[in-house]
C-alpha cells in the first residue's frame, strides 16, 4: 500500500517537524514529574496532543494520558507507550554544570548509536528523563503527527494509532500501564493488538527483558541493652549467613537463558535496615531487600523457593535462627487521588525475530533507511505488562540510549530524535498492514 515515495515523505516530514518536537521535549524536561507528581507533565502532553490535532485525547482516573488517531479504514490498534514519571535527579553537583530540569541543548561528547563504547561530538538535549523517557514521548507523539499530516495529504491510514503516557512506571509494579489496560480500556471500549515502547534502544529493535521481583527477607532476634549484647539475639548477625549463602551458593547457580539472548538471572542485596534501630538496643529484626531478576520460566513462587531453601539451611545449622521471606507490597498514590496497590513485581518476556510483528518493524526501519539491529534490555519496562502478562506482540524502539538512564549524564541525541520520529511512523504504517492472525500471542 505504501511505496518508496511514501517513506521518503515520512523522512522529510520528520526533518520538518524535528524542531517542534525538540521544543516539546525541552518543555517536558523542564517539567519535573517524579512518580506520583506527573500532573503538570500530563498537562503539557495533553496540550501538545490537542495542538497537533489528535482525534481523541483522554485522561483516565489514574492520570494516564491517551491520544488516538483514527484511521480511514479498519485495521489494528498499535499502542505507543511512554511513562511520564522519572527518578529523582540526585545531587545537582554531579550534573557537569547542566541543570537537571534545564533542557539545555549543545554539542557535546556522546556515545555512538552503533557502539556505546565509542564517543563522538553530536548535538544533544540534556536533563533528567531526556533518556528515560521524555524524549520518547516526543518522537512517539510526533510520529502520530506525521501520520496526521499524511492523512491530510490524502494517504489512507488503517487502524488506530494509540499513544499512552502513563504514570508510575518507575515505582516498581508498572501500575499505570497495568491499571490502564485492566480498567480504563474496558470502560472506554478500547483494546490494542501490539505495543511499541519508547524505552532506550539506540534505534535498535529490543525484543525482551528479564522479570523483576523485590523480596523482603527478615531475620529475627531478641532485644537487649546495648551494654549487655550477650543477653539478646542480634538479628543483624543472624543475617550474615544468609548473605554469605546467597553470595556464594545462590548467585553462581541462578538460571540462564537457553538462547543466550538475555542476561543471566541475578539477585542483588540493595537495602539493609534494622529495628528498633537505636544505638543502645540490640536489634530484633534485620530487613533485607533483594532485587531479583528472573529468567523465562521462573515464577514468583519458584524464585522465592530458592531463598526459602537458604532460610531452611540456616535454621538447620542454628537452632536460634528465624527468618521469613515475602514479595514486597507496593502502594502507588496517583496525582488524581487514586491509589494503586500491588507488589514489586515485573514479568519477563521475549518476542522472536520471526514473529510477524517483529518482521514488520524490521521492514519499517529498512523503509526509512535505518539499519536493522536487535537487542534486549538489562532493566525492566512497561512491556512486562503488554508482553509478559497479556502476551501481546511488543517491541522497543527508541532514539534514546540505555547507558544514560538514571544517571547525571542524562541526554538524548537530536539526530536520533529525528530518526526515531520517522522510524516510529514507519513501524505504524507497516504494522497496520498486517492481518489479525499476524498479531498472534507470544510464547516463551
């Protein structure tokens, strides 16, 4: 349906709209939106969607923003997903002179898109979430603007382009996307056939990531006066054999991906706290938070069994040893007043290179003259919901670079923004030509 001339026009429109897209990204970076405070960011997004002429713009009760472009002909609904929240910028002194909320543009040293071990000079936009994922909102929303312009020029558009700007991705349970699909979509009569995430991929197609579970392992003791520790049972000391066994026995034997595409499963002890937590009293609780990255086939239960085995071994060696392990609960408070309760849990997933949706995305990049390369994320994303839970075809495609996420060097290349606008629009045009049976559920 679309020929070489069409995709040449897509690249041309991306070049023409680049400056407007960059200004929009600057405005978003200049709008702080740590998880739970996304309201002003949502307002900026809604204003841009309405300015560009999206057919439908909606804010749901959780604060998620949905923008829809309706095609002239029946076809699939492709969701483009970006989260509106970001992590704290940390100490401003680490930002090499840049304002974390400045959105400054300059020419600087930046990693090459095809090899992040090398650097080159390129024009970049700086600030918190430039790479995770406010630039992503820009090139996804402006990919929609390219489709709108094509429609205005007489090109027939099939299906529905759906942009979703979601809350609380960084909080740990993907609650914004999870509740939007579970509750908002049925209430509005919406559904989707596939999803494109804007999480950083350096213009590659990303095809999966490990799951993530946060476990709370607590060892128990008995309080005593700090001057007479022999009268108590120090819960911190009881935690030491647990830590040692996890380090020496568990970590080396965690599952690996049979295809070698995902990194090995991992576990990281990231937080240790104790209670009562006063200088003159022996602690009776030691709480350890473990970040567990899971492999395909692992479940919450099977991953927890590994930790429970450690507890059982310690108890067999020490009659005073007591401990429990549980998945950490999570409660996210939305800026709208809604509360989203769940657990610190994210599903793992993969999509195959020969899946019809992946192949359509690859053709799209070729259509606009971009190389087709594949990768997998180290971190977790909202794709966990669409692909891991709902098993819908999902890929990541983005002009942002993974190595800058959550760092004080947060930036995005301007040239990559233009390419990502064109690539996302082309992906929609190619994917919209697929038949319903091509959007088959994922298997892993």
